[in-house]
C-alpha cells in the first residue's frame, strides 16, 4: 500500500494503518536512535517514546508526504531528552563527588573511592543504577522513585537492596573481575 494513503488513514484514526507505518520504518527509527544514544536499551526507549508521541499527535501532521521527516524530528527530540537526562545525572554525580571530597581530609583516598564507586554504579543494571542515583543523589523517597520509575515501591526497595549488595561487594573486593558477571541484573 502507498505510504501517503497509510498516513491519511492513520490521521483519520486507523490504528492498523499507523501500526503498518511504524512497522515499515522501525529499523530506520532504531538505527537513528542508536546513533544518538549509543546503546541498545536507550535506543529502544527513544523509539518507543517517539512512536507514542507520534501516535498521540498524528492528527496534527499537515502534509502526509513528510510523515517520515516529522517522525524523525520527534525521534531526535526524544533522543536529545534522554541525553540531557543522562548528562544531568552525570553532572549531579560529579557535584556530589566534589562536595564529598571537600568534606574529607584525605582527598587522594576519597578520589580513589569515588572512582571505584562510579565504576561500580556504571556497571549496575540500568534499573539498579536509576534507583541508586534517585535515592542517594537526588534524595528522593521510595514512593517518589516508585512514581518516577513507574514500578511498585517493593520493587524499588528490591532494586536498592540488590544494588547496595553489589556495590558493597565491589568496593570491598580487591579483585574486580567479577564486575561483568556480578553487577548485571538477572
């Protein structure tokens, strides 16, 4: 079927036509997202968010000929938002590290500990990493994290507990070869 006809049907509320459009362009959308965010999970999240936003706003598309351009623009905006959030999280982590260093007498030891901690946090599964960062660096409550991550409070507690255990194991251990096996969520 002609793409322009599909777009016109999707604009009129035909969900099957919209789904078919997304199916046609899914590989291109994923590749574009991956180029921006540089990892599989974030790229999939970006595509999902872009498709959702496009679905909601399809009625606002003026020219069906420019569907892919319009959809790509939405995708790029979503990718940039993910990158902004990640940059903000990294900046907050760095600020927290600097504040901690200022309070400690032995800055060299503290710097080494912060490097170890940052390496360990970066190795955590994304859900564990998000829970730890929101709890310790953003000072959010379990309930707020639950709302932010859209998961039950019990799951947040489990993520925090498991992440703490893995971080403790990493910090206390002198052999860091277990990182690749031990920090990934099962």
